[in-house]
């Protein structure tokens, strides 16, 4: 497909707008009964909790009813793009024959919208001039891809586009981590399930793709740490400082635990399920003495 020049989407277009979607996140993905989902659901079948108006019938009780996985899913605006742009507002309930093509388009557009969100974030980090130009080109190219019709979207190689964009994002994160001081430790892809990291220096650290499920990060300074793709499900962020954490997304906060003392960027919201309990006192890490966790596992 020959990309056509289109303006990059703004922040609002990269946030889910469920009122302009057709419940695609409740139809297209498959999920299995687990701690995240109370039931099995095959791909392409509407969730039994999806109402005829495309709203969730248990939206205010998802966690209590065993569906915490639904509360942390984010389509990055791909849902309304498919519904209102790619298919021009045509509802799959009124035209069931469109659902397979709509699902295929959503499967392509969701990761492309995610890439656009990261590229947009990277451009706010004041990258070096040459890198900024490369990021802007990648943003324009990805924006052109999402403008395609269903047939054009079917030809998009999402993995190839991700492979082109991720090195740029990594360079942008590295540049931001080292601006005004030395970059911190490299824990890219580290497997830190349930690890106690309260005495580990993570200031300016590279945590891209790190598995931090259930990790204890209470009181930890995560300023200028790159958390691109880091899995924070169940991580304890009570009292942690994330005010300048790089590439931090709302869905990561929604998957974690925190409290009123967790420092957040002004652009992100404090999740409703976070407690307001006082933080258990913790000793601040010594950056000179802190030992780094083993660098194992996935690399991004």
C-alpha cells in the first residue's frame, strides 16, 4: 500500500471513546477463564455482558465480578477509528456480515494506534533534532497506514512496522534518561515477578518490557525510568514517584496498586480502585549501594 499523507491523530484520537465504538473490545479478542476473566470467550463472539447498545452490563462491577482484565484493556482509540472511520458508522449488529472484516481491521489498527501513542509521547521528550525528524517520519507513516480502507489494512505488516518504530522509541527513551545526568541501570526485559525492589535504584532505569507482576515498588523513585511495555499487573506502587516516568500509560496504572501518595503525571488519572491507605514506611534506596536485579527474560 502506498501511504497517503494524512495529519497525525491528536491525543483524543489515541484514547478509547467507547461511546463512538461498537463494543469491539468485547467482541474481537478471545479470553480464557483465569484471574483476569471469569469465563472463556472465543475470538469474534460478543461477551455475554455486552448489551444491545454496546455498553457493558457490569461495567461498574467488573473487578468484583471477576473481570479485572477488562478494566485494564485499552484500544488506544482503535475502536472508534474502526467504527466511525474505517466502516463509516456502520454497526455490525445491523450488518452482521461486516463483523469479520471489522474484527480484522481492529486487530491491525489496535497495535498501530499503540505505536502512534508511543511516537506522540516520544516527540514530547525533546529528542535530538535528527531523532525528532525520524520520529516524525515514523509518526506520519503510521498515521497513513491507519487511514486505509479494510482491504488496504489487510495488507499491513504490523510486525514490520513495529520493528521499524521500536528502535526509535528506545533511542528516545535512552536520550531522555541520560539528559542532565547519567542513565540508570538497564533492566530491559528483566523477570521481576513479585520482587522486592524497595532498595533498588530505579531512577533513570531502563525497564522496557520488564515483568514487574506483583513487584514491591513502594516508595521507589521511578523518575525518568522508561517503562515502555512493562507489565505492572498487581505491582505495589504505593508512595512511588512516577511523576516523570517515561512512556507510562494509563492502562499500566489501572493494572497496578497505588494510593494517594503515589506521584503521577498530570496527564494520567488516579485509578478508582487504588486505596487511600497510608504508605508503610520504607527506607529510601542508596543509589551507590543498591544492587541491580538480574537482567533476564524478554528483551524489547
